[in-house]
C-alpha cells in the first residue's frame, strides 16, 4: 500500500511548491510539493491507521511523513514510538505538522511538551512550546509547578539564537496569558525580567 501511496503523490506534484521549499533550505530526499489540503483529503480516505502510519513514517519522503502524522491514532501510539519519531524529525515543517496533526492530541501531550521544551535541541523546544500553545488554546490550565516551569523555560527560549524557538515560545506565552487575568499578570511579570512586552 505504501508503494501505491507514493505513486499517487506524483499526481499531486507541485514543482513550484517543491522548489520554493528547496530554496528555503528544506531538504527532503524526495519532495513532491503536494499541498496540505491534498494530503488531508488523502488522509481522510485512509482514516486512522497505526500500521500504515508506521510504514509511511519510515520513508524519507516529505509527503509520507506528513501523511503519517495525519493518520496515526493518538490514543494508540506509545510514548516510545513518539520519541523515535521526534528523533527523526529534521525540519520545522514536519515538526509543525506533527504537533498540529498528532502530538497535541496524545494522552501524554503535556509530559512530552514539558520534557521537550527543556531540551537543548531547537526542534524539540519548538515542538514543546507549540504543543503547550495548543493545550492552552484548549483551555487546559497547568498546575502551579507547571506554571513555574513553563515561564522559566519560556524566558530562556525567548533569548534563544533560534528564531523558530523564540516565535514558538512567544506564541505559547500569548496563549498562556489568554487563560485568564492571573495568567496574563504572571506572563507580563515574567517577560519584564528580560525587558519584553507582548501587548
């Protein structure tokens, strides 16, 4: 089935999209430049499918990786598998798609987010903050320890030399402040420590 799927990507090929990604430094072994709505339609035809997701992820093809994140059932995938996937993510695009399509829905999403946000690897931090931004958008409030840990890590990330990490951290801080007045005050007071204001 993987072979058929890979062949079907040829029909979705968009050379302009693929070229634009190459120009931005997004290097995949194979990239057909298929758009996300086309991949979403494809994912809908397969539904959630653990084995197919695992098989697709093993392919070093942009579309296979994104499709894998779309069809992997969040309630069936073990943390160890997610750790392996995370190790194999090499671009911000795949990181973003993994968070959006899969990571934010994992039953253990908060644990992964807090672990990754404290990593010294930019893509891990990027995913960690993006997961938290999504959870905060979903009105999931952290406990006191979580609040302190989040704000401490966010302050470090906001001073990172990596622009993607800084943006992800700021997005998470904004979503955190939208949880309510207390959260907004905590966020503002934390940002003052590094002379930042987000309003």
